[in-house]
């Protein structure tokens, strides 16, 4: 594990973020320019003396160990410098530990940061961490695994597999991500039969996708209903109807263009506790852009105010994280 030295220069104490900040830079996020991003962060840290220490995350499997070491070393704030998957992973490992979460968005979509009104400019994000205050943040959880934006089973985990191959071939970009969605929807074959229990009410479905959202911001970005459910502290569960590959492809195109409609293109169910049971004992679950093999049944719950995140005040945020 590589650890960069602390950076020293000029600035005052943070109001709510504590005095010691450890930044985990995911060198695998972004467009493969890890050295440039590390150098840029060091320049921004130089405005805040004795505050920031940089540690490099070279492999996602090292994240739990590195978070344990950061907690052991007495830091007040852990900063995830990467995409939504990195942020979700850090949040999962520090929730309930009394530390603040900081965010320097360096991913493809940066939904978590955008939902919280955290600047996408790294320098501005560093300054916010150095001077901002922590505020309560809720997390989604499925079978003990934390997510911030969404979780799903069915076709979307296959989208992620296709996306990784596309990224390796063409590089990371939003266009490449959208292309992987279209390609996967065009070739998908097998829907899933499931029993879904939401706050005690049972639904039965044969569906290519169960999508559980907890980001109002992300839903609004795609023109989907359900943001009000999320703001009430509930999940928004979307069940896509069983349909042909051509119809699925049409829905993918409409999703990209914000043209999806409730009842015709999906069923929306809101609730705080969701249980999904399937005939197969295990599935790949997609969470915030990462894939996790998991044994069923799949129990989703909301962990309210699970940690504090350094972000602008609520009245400056579009909310949804």
C-alpha cells in the first residue's frame, strides 16, 4: 500500500470537519490520469497547512483495510476521491464510526456529489472539505451492503459487465456508458420471477429489472417519478414489465432521453423496507456502479442519518443523497 506524505502550507481550521483529513484517491477512477490527479490534489492541499494526508487506493479490495487504518490513525474525516462506487465504499466502511465523509468527485457521472451540491472542480471540493461542516446523511442497505444512489438485480448488473469491457476498449466516458446500456438491453433474454414485499404488501412479478433508488437527484436527472418518495425517506422501487428485446431496447432509449412513463414503462412502488425473493439462490446485485454477488433473499432497508457528510447547507443542495 502506498501512502503519500502530508502536505503543508496555508489555511484556517475547519468549522465542522475536524482537524485531520485523510484523502483516499482511487487511482482506477477517471480516465487513467492518476499521476495528474494526484499532483493536482497536492497543489490544492497546499492551501491548507497540516490538514490533508493523501493515501492511494490502487485496488478496490484494499478499501476496507485502508479505512480501518485511517480510523486507527485518528483522522476526523475520510475523503473519497473517485467515482460513486468509491464514495459508496468509503461510506460503508466508516458509517457509525463517528467520522465525517468528504467527497472529491472524480468519476464519470458523480451523482452523489451533484446531489449534495458538492463542486465537481477538485480545488473547490478541497476548499469545502477544509472549511465546511458535516451534515446528516442516510444510506441504503441490502443484506448488510451499503449503497448511496441505487441497487438493482436483473439486467443492470449485465450492463455493468458490458460497460467495463467498453471502458477498456474505448476509455471511460458518459457516451461509452450509455452505449453499454443500449447494447445490453438489445441482447437480454431472461427475466426473473420474484416475490416482492414492500412494507408488508406482497407483489409478484416477472421482470427483467428491479431497480431500487434512493437518490431523488438521479431520478430527476432521468425524468423518472419517485423523487418525492425518496425525500420522504423511502426507497423508490421500479419494476420493469416483461417484454421483448425490442421493447427493452426502446425503453433504454427512452430512459436516456427522459421519456419513460409510469404504468406503461414501469411499476413504481415506494417503501422503507423491501424484501425480494427469487427462485435462484443468488444473483449479482449492482450497487452504485459496482457488482456484488449476493445470496438471497434480498432485504433492503434505509439507514437514516448513518453518517455525516461535508456538504453545502441544505438550502444550497438539489437534495436526493
